[in-house]
């Protein structure tokens, strides 16, 4: 006979196994970032030389002035910019470097992006002369890196933009601060942000931190008793979760932050019904359960699409029926599949979705991206 305690122990093992299965899929660090964890840009203007007649040429006054200044700097004076007008082997370029989101150290090398500013037709075969780089906002006037090297063209369709792999060398360390007093703040992405997810993340972290970390030691009060602070994580809104760092870990918070980021999420809340349209590519995607009330779509030049209701059963000339017995309306995925079958263009599909949203028959948020 199985005792009550054995039953409870078995249930605990099954729950632990289920939790491990889910935790292997989604952790806090998979859906959130630390506030302060961000990229930064360095920028400068430079000259790409060695081009095979595809440079800016004498009609580009900016490029010729920059070349004239370069001659003067190295004691090769040019008396008149007109002397350089036949030069088509040089291009004036914008130079950019991205500092990684976790920072970087002095001496580290990073990729460089160069983009033509003038009339250059191609940067193929060019060499960026050593170029000083500054903070893109110009709030820091120091030279933070130097860039230079051979230009490679990753996109054959756009030869006015190139990359120099590991072409920039940093002159300073870049440290990012993730701690505000005794707190760190987790930031949820716009695509998933919401009060249910923020609350779920906070609850998962509080559950994880309720048991001491392996090998860790807590604070002890005057009587030698372990002091446990309750609810270190708090959802501040739909995008932010604030987590308090224990005082005994403030001096070396790396282990604590790592533990927070690796916290498993037991169950993700259902995503809100949202349809996303990319204005550039016309791609349509959606999250959550998106449904459509019975309606009729008139597609110019193609006919009518009847969504749900009796019209989907009757059919008829020029009519495509889309009927369902599901309570709550037709699923959005079914509509997209039907519109694809009748060979609507991406633009026509976008217009159809926008029309459904405007008439209130599309039960979802409509979001645009570029």
C-alpha cells in the first residue's frame, strides 16, 4: 500500500521532472535583457584609397578637400584643390563601429562598416586609411578607436557599402553598469511585454531565490540566524522587473546576476493576439489566438472571399468560401492560407488584413514594423 507521504514524494518528483523539461526551453535570459545592456556606436569620416577608377572623382568637393588636407598633414602640400580633380581612386566614407552589448576592452578589435558619402560607384578593392573614431553622440571628445584596412563587399548588389573584419582597435575600455544601487532591472522586449509576462518572470525569480544557491551563504543577524529577505523581484510594469541584490552579494554580484538570468520559467502566459505587418517586405506574422468574425472580403480583380457564416457554404461564381464550425470565429492562419491559395500579392494581403482591422472583424492588435 502506498502511503500518503510516498504519494506526495512521487508527485514532487513528477513536478520536478516537468519543471526541468520546461526550464530547458525558456530561461529569463532568453526573453529579457539587463537594463544597461546595450550596444553603442563609434563614428568617424575617412578616405578609402586604391579604387580602380570607381571613386568620387574631382566633382566631389568634399572628397577632394579631405584628400588635400591629408596631403598637407603629411607635408605633401597641394596649393589648389584643382590639382586633384583627375583623382578617381579615392572615396570619402562614413566609418562606424558597434561596441558589443556587454562592453569591450582596450586593444580589442571589432568589425568596421564603411559607407560611401559621395559619388563613388564602388568600394571594391579599396583600403581605408587609418581613421580616428569618436562616440557617435560626440558627448565624449576623446579618440576611442582607430579603424583601417582592406574593404570587403558582403553584398554584391550594393558596392557602396563595405566591411573591414576586425579593422578597428579600441583605445579605451568600455564598461556598462547594470546595477543601480542594490537593484538590477530586467527589460522585456516590446514584442512580448505585458503585465502577465512581467508578473510571471518576477514569480519565477522569487521562487528560484527562495532557496539558497549552491555553496552560497546568507546574511546572518545579531543572533546568528539567517536573514532572508522576501520577494526580491517585483514587476514594475509591463516591461520592467526589478530585482534586489542581497547585501552580502553586492560586492561581487556576478554570481547572483547569473542565477537570476538562468532562472527557468515554469509556464509562459498566453501571448496577446497580435498581427505584425512589415511595411518594407509586406510580410505578415501573428502571435496568440487571432480570430476573425464572419464577414465578406471583396478583392478587386479576383472576386469575393466569404469568411465564416452561410456565405462560405453557398459558394458561387467568383466566391471562395471559408467556413468553420469553431466557436469564436475563423482562425487567422486559415484566412492567410486561403488568401495565398487564390494567389493574392503581398500588398493585397496586407490591404485585406488592414480592412478587417478597420471594420472591427479582426480580433487582434495590429502592429507595424519597418
